[in-house]
C-alpha cells in the first residue's frame, strides 16, 4: 500500500443499519474505500479470501461462524491480516479472546466515528488500537502473541510517549497529532497499561531509558 492508494476495508456486521452507516462514513474518508460487506462470520471469511483487504472491521458476535473463529480463519488465509473488532462487549474476556485470535484492534460500538477512522489508520499503518478501559490482562493477551518493540508500543504510541516525555499535555498532544482529545487520552491509557506504569514521571523515565526520548 502506497501513500496514493486508499486503505481497502472489509466491513462485517449483521445489523444492516449499523453496517450501512459505517460504510457511508468510511467511504467519505479520502484515504479509505470499502471493498466488501459481510453479514455473518462465514461470509466475512469468504470475502476476505476474495478481496484481501488492508483492514477488516468486524463485529464479534454474528450468525454462524463466531467472530473469534472468523479471525482465526482469516489469519490462516493471511497471517499478516489486520482485523479490528467493533463490538458491544465491554468484558475483558471477550477482548482477550479476540486479541489472542489475532485482532489488532478492539473498539466498542459507542466509539465516536472519528475515533473509529483513527483506529483504522493506526492499524493499517501496522499499529494496534484498543478501547480505553481494557484491563492489563487483555492487553497482555495481545503482547503475548505479538512481537513486542519497546514494550510492545505501536509507532503512534511511541510518538505519544515522546510528546509526554517532552512535557506536552493531552490537549496539546491531540492538537499536534491531529486527533481528538479522547483519542490522545486513549493512547495514553494504552501506553500505561502496556508498560504497567501508573504516573507521568514513570512514563518519562521509561521514555528516556528506552531511547524513545533523548531528554
């Protein structure tokens, strides 16, 4: 995928109105294009095999093949497949199962549309995007199967960590990165969960020790 090519997406959800809304919003993004829609687990696997999308955005609970089973099947077709789960299930167990199966993102259906497209861009670029509030156990489910780099942080998370180490506040980080304040707060929460660090001072120390920041 080059800079001039849009992110190709496969959308899977058995709720027709929600799926249509997602497709309509995503197709408005200049750097994204929906290449397929699925209404059940088996269909999303079949369409993935047909279209080989850059990112698959899918519900976790659909008729027939479950979301977790669909993720496993998709990853068998392409081990580098990038899947984002969009679900109503807030429980850490559901998130843990999805991440263990190979999902690269986990979002709740009440997530603002602007944050959903931010997550798509992050995952398409090779990063991860997890809903704020997931427990450390769920995050470790991802780290346990991923190849961690500097604590398992994605490129965007390392960027946020560097800005934190430079003394930037959340609103300033959001402005500099061109994202919402909520998205910046979400990144900060993911970083703290992954690194098991509970305060800003600890983040700064980690950034300096790991070479993320040269302060």
